[in-house]
C-alpha cells in the first residue's frame, strides 16, 4: 500500500509502537493456541508440498517488461541484498507493450519523464482472479518495479489462457504512466468476462536524501497536468489479446472514481468486487472502496457502477462514506468488499484505536442489501486484537493488511450465507492467524480458532480467504516455520542467501544460513463450511525464500523498512485452489533473485 500503517500513525504513537520491540501480551488473544487439527512437525509440513502435489509456476519470469517511468531514480543500494538500481531497457522488452513516452506525460515539468524506457525488475504484492466465463483464463496483477530502492513502480498484469501453466501476455497496465506510482494490485472479473483493475495513482518526487516528497503545485511536482492522486479503473475487455488492450476512459474522459489534489487528503487501501451472481438483483454491479487519509484520519468510501458486456460501465455513483462502529467513531481502514449469492454486500473495516495510542485493532462488519445504496454496521467481529509491529523480527520487511473476509455460497442451517473473517494476532509475541465465522448474516461470530499449526514459535501472517464452489474454505498465509537453508546446500544457493549481507535487524551472523523465523514459505489450511479442518496446513512454496533480497523501500532508499506486499492472492477454480505470492528464489529463471510472482495450485480436499 502507498502509506500503510506508517501514515496512519503519522508521527504519533503508532510510529513509536511500530518500531518498538514487540513482546507477548500478558493475555493471549481469542483463538490463539486453539488449533482444531493440532500441530504438525516441521518435517511433515516441509513434505506436504510434494505429498499434496502442489505445482509452482514462476509467472513473471516468462516475459521481460519495460516502460518509461514518470520520475527517473538511479540510486543503487547494491550489491548487498541483490540491488542494482534502475536500468535502461535497451531493447530487452518481449511483451509488445507501449514503451512510451505516453499521452499522460505530455504535461510533465522539465526533467520528467525519464529519457528512455526502463527495465521492470521486481514484482511485489499479489492478486489473482479466474474468469467466470472461462476457467482456463486467469489474470494476476502486482506492483511492477523499475526501482526497488526508490519504490518506483506502476501496476502490471500477467495473463494465462491455459489454466496457469504459461503466462503469455504481460505488461504494465496502461493509462497511468504520468504518475510516479500506480499501486496496490486488485482486480475482479464481471459476468461477461471483462476484467476490472482498481488503480491508485499518485505523484511524488525525491528529496536529495531519497525520501519521497508529496508537495504539489511547485516546479518539482513531476506532472501538474494530472491530479496529484486518483483512484480509478482500467478494464481489460473480454477477448483482449495484447498487452495494450485496456480501456482507461469513460465517456471520453479518464475513468476516475475520485481525485485528490492536496496534501492532507490522500487515498489508499482501495479494493474492488463485482457481483457475478446471475440470480442477484444487482448482477454485474461493480463496487469499489477506498480510504481517504484526511490529515491522517482514514475515512472509508464506497462507489458503484454497473458493468456492460462491451467492457464499459455506467457512471460511478457519488462516493459515500461508510458507517463506523460506535465504539470507534474514527480511524477505520482496510476495506475488503465481497458479495454473497443473494446480492448482499459486506466489508470488514479495521480500527487501530487512535484514542488509546494505536494499541490494538478491532474489526467491524458493514453490509448493504440494496445494491450499495445504503449501509449499516452489522456487528463487531473481534475487539482488542494485538497487531504485529511495523517490521517483523529478524528482517526488515513491513507488515501488511491484518485481516481478510470472504463469503460462502451455500445457505447455512440458519438461512444465511456464511461469512468468514481471518486476522493476525501478535499477543503471543509472534504472528498467528486466527479465523471465525458467522452463520446468521454477521450478527454473531463463532469462537475463534488458530489456523497455523506450527509447533515452533514463529510468525504466520497476511491471511487471505477464499471459498470453493462446494463451500470448502481455504485460508492462505505467509509462514516462517522452516529455517533458512543451511550453508553449502543447493537450496541455500537457490535462495541466494550469499547476497544477504546488510540486514540491520538480524543479530546473528550473515548470510543467514539456518536462521529461524526469517525466511518465508506460503501455506494454506482447508476447512468444511462449519470450520472443521481438512488435515493440516499444506506448504504451497516448493522452495523457501529470503525476503531481504531486492526488497522495495516504501519510504526512501536509505530507510530500513522493506516490502514483500501487503497481501497475496487466493482464489479457487472448480476443485483447485490457486494462490499467487512473492518469491526471490532462483528456480533457474530468476538468477538475480528478483521479487517474482509465483502461482501455486493444489487440489481442494
């Protein structure tokens, strides 16, 4: 995300909390330690990837992308951690995308845009969707970095027409090259097979220190011809076949949902969902949500439009502020809209309790039963959750979105479609993933349970829920239970650990051979609709990877917080669970240990 928790705190108590050492709470949060399936050994978990026939495909190494960035930035933090700065494309692009310069850059100030196309190197943050009209058609999206040091990126996409075996069409998402960044990948298909991406484009320039400067109206503003920040939509129409086939206008104008031109009104945390339930009275309604950080206080908004078969849509409704819980009347963020088969739409909102120094998080549920015209607070899902610190122990990558929501597709015994919410809890001094369900429209919630089943004390984080057609629930998450590979092994060479030599947050010897609670895998746990677990956690990554390598710097090249993404993708297609996540491992196609997008598939039990 653009600002994430650091802006939410500004320079206040949360910033102090986030950078302070995290310790176990005197009281464990609800569900912590309540693991219905019991724990499993690390060996059993490590072998589960092969025992469950999990496939991994490195998607973003299959093409080479370039574009002309609005703001060039050549600082190089390498060779430590694999960095090597921004590089010219020099004819390397294989995607067929427009290399620029672009129409949106025509009003740029002197010094902008870059003089030539630059090479896309890293791909942070993950989202993946399946076309409801063709299960073999998948689109994933991620941040598309030309400079990890400068956090300089657009959004990009990768597309498969054979169920995820190959990803033949890739490139940056056009229309927003005139901003420094276009961020936060999230998309959805409508019922016609058109794919909608919800963009967040914003401007900044670099101070001499490398810090980001968001000042508008001066000669240093990169591009005064476009709004400073926008939330907007790009549509990839059904049948598109090239990297440039996107619709980025509505009625002849840029497809903006909302624009912001002043510091102190800054959008973030945008999300999208589309009602693809044919029996719904609002079939093909597109819902977009975002938060405006109004002088650091987040105010959540919703707007909607109706999709047409040709990839166009009706006008966006006037942005409407969502209702907040009476216990926490300000400071709600993290909007995750989902639509149930009846057409009711739900979203969670997360509050970090600014009145108590950002001590703890509460999750509330909003709902609309009239197509998004009116909204009510349905319930409080959970209160006083201990959130993780801004950066996780031993490493420098930043925390992401703490919770996730999904809806079931079969009526419960109580006559409602199930709702599932999962969240991070740090009350034990490490991250645990917790899960609860509602079977009465969000009025009441089941006793929370712990999802991750590691026996060792390590972090699990960034859960993402999905529900299969048969009602099976999958909760996917990042997982640090397996130690980094040992020195001298093929896995250590593949993980590029020899490059990891400049980590200020690790007290052990570098490179981090054998380090615990450091390297990362991805995992998934399956449940019946009533949250009875199917077996144990399944490892989704075939190789453990190092999050320090080529990690983008969200706040400036010299700042320590790094980035792997605030969330990753989880969806289903028939009897298969499909996830997308980051890896820096070299499977033979990633010799520079860039952040790449990996797509994993595993059979649903």
